[in-house]
């Protein structure tokens, strides 16, 4: 971009005459077309796939697989970037910063996906839902995120079976058996209703993280792209200036 020169004259104690030297400062800038086609466009496309991880249903069983695949793809591009850019420890290139940001975002998506799947597969036998979780994720956030409330399964009200009562006739024995069956069905309905609540909490978190990671991808990409030197440095390269001279 520029080759300024500065002439220096140094006097030494041994000699009265000056010793001149000329220092050239060469400013280089890489052309962006190669990096845009081979690095930036694929990395941006892969980074936006991170948000779609939370659009994939938890029942599919492929959420973590998709996260790991995205992380491996970014690792391959990071190794490719190391071979392309010149090795230096003085400064990190802008494309390297963006790739590190994207890898950190994908790593965070893996962690959050594991947490969402943990909530999705919980059941009343292992976890009891706290009241604040019920208020925040079943009443407040669904209204904010415009998620329809799931149909509430109301357990059937069946009279408790009579215990310690001697069944004297076959009709009483049949009534006792029907009461026990109804009680078992009621317990299954209660179990299914609580399990559905945990799944709905996981669904709310999926929708929340979908918005958060989409905003993070858009905001992070915009911040890094606005720092590109080609947007602000409009100087014409020296070779083009020399070629334009008669």
C-alpha cells in the first residue's frame, strides 16, 4: 500500500564524517477475495448453523451430533487458516479472531444443548420441579416467546380403593379390582403430566437459546465485519499508482 523511506545520518566517535542509511517502511495489505471465498463465507455459513441446533427437536436425538459436527468443521477451517496466514505472535488476524469467536459460540451451544436434553428427559421419579421453574418457564417465558401452552392432562378422579375390607361377594371383588386399576391409571396420568412439564421447559429453553444464539451470530459477525480495514482504507495500491503513471 505504501513504501515510505527515511534517510538517517549517524556520526560515530571514530570518524568525523557521517554514515548515511535509508530505512524503508513497507505497508502490505492482503487482497480479500481469496479469504472471502475460501474462509469467510464457509465459516459464516457454519456459524449460523449453530442457531438451528435449538430448532431441532429433542426427540430426534441428533442435537449433540449436529453440534459436534459443526465444531469439527470449524476446527478443520481453523487448521486451514493456520497454514494460510503468516506465523506471528505480535497480533491475531481479524479472521482468526472471528473463527475463535465462532468456535467459542459452538462450544457454548454444545454445553447448553446437553443441559436442554437433561431437562427434556427428566421425570418425576428423579426430579421434582421447583416452584420458580414452574412460574418462569411454564407461565412467564412462554408468553414472552409466544409459545403455545401445551394441553394440560388432568388426572382422572377415581375413588381410592377400599383397603382392609373383606370382599364377601364376586361383585365386591370386581369393584375393588376396578378401583385399583383406576388408581393405577390416575398415577400414570400424573406421571405423564409432570414429564410433559419437563419437556415443555426444555422446549422453552430451546426457543430462548434459538433467539439468543441467532442474535449472537448476527451481532458478532457484524462487529467483526465492520472492523475490516478495506471498509475504511481507500488508498490505492502502489503498483496500481505506478502502472497509471505515463
